[in-house]
């Protein structure tokens, strides 16, 4: 039996809320987590306000096993994520010597001094582990509390992705059971989404640890085009693939009865 691990993603930053930037971090993280066997149950965008961030972290700790925040780790006055994590957990914010050395070395290479703004990035909640940032300067944060994990990553996509791949995955993998997730799908032309919907509902009820979804790409009545995608998970990758293929075979058979044309298959 696969243990379900739930995650919340908190995207922090006024620039997302006002539409200045597109939140690509959340989509990247949610896909990456899904293929690690983690179930993402919330993606929430929060302003650069400590009390708002604290509120969502506390809610997340009640509902999820893993909380990942992005944004708000830099040297400026509105980078408040780490302070909010400390407040949410009632932990003291302290100067972390390892984080300090990481940051200091970055600026020494650039012949720049350690200012109070740069030193700010080295303050972490007591018990927090700094995560090396190979692309930028602000370290990430890894913190375990009451069998829950909080991870804070920078908002710059390249930095966020690098820390996740280089520092986070191994730590998360240690708390997850062995699991494989596969994605399979195909393109379906000539069948409206409303016609295929009851078939997908039947499949959803029939298979465990499987998610199936139709994505409309055409016009429902006059030119229906659908992408049918399945995510299946199992302890064994071959079993996950077998499950996904079995589910899609049912859709294919029913789609053909409706004169649908299938192409661009992958698994």
C-alpha cells in the first residue's frame, strides 16, 4: 500500500499577485513533486506580508506533510519568508554559521563586503538547515517539525530549480516509500469532451493510484480535439505503466465506438 504524502506549495510575492510575473515555479514544482509520488493539494499565492505567510504555513502544517515556499529569501526589506517561518513555528531567528559562510564566499569571489543586508540571508529559524544555492546567493531552508517538513526556496526559477534538484530531492526521497509515477496519453479527435466524460469517471472509480484527465484543445461541438492524459503510480514502474495503459485502452475502445481518431500516443 502506497503511503500518501501531501504537499502545499506557497508562492510568495506581490509581483505574482499584481501580474508582473507568471508563476512558473508552482507549475514546475507541482509536476516535479507529482513524479516523486507526492500529492500536491494546494498551490497558494501569498503577499509579502509576514502575518499572511504565517497564516498559510500554519494551515499547511495541519493539512500537509510537506510545505514548500518559493520567494522572499533575498536581502531586501520585503523578503520576509524566513522570518515568517520562524514566527509560524515559534522559533528564534538566529545567525546560521554555515549559511553565513556560504554567502560570504559568494561575495568574496565578487570582491564585495558582507553588509547587513547580505548577512540577513544567513538568519534561519533555530534548527533549520541551509540548502546550498549553486546558482545564486540566498541559501534555501530545510526544517523538520513534528514529522512535517518545511522547505523554503528562492523565487528566481533557476535558483529554485537548482536547489530542488541538488539539495531537496535526496532529503525528500528519504521520507517517501519507493514509488514510480508514469504519464501516458494520446490525442483524440472527433469526440466532444462531454461524450468522453462518463468514461473517464468510470476509469477513475475502477483504478486506484491513477489520475486521468481530458484537456480540450479544439471546439467542443464543431471541432473537438482532446488530449487524454493518465498519471499512474505504483511501487513497481512496470506495474504503474501497465495500469496506465489498461486505463487508456478502455478510453480508446469507447472513443472508437464514437468514431474518434487516435494519434500521438506516448507512454
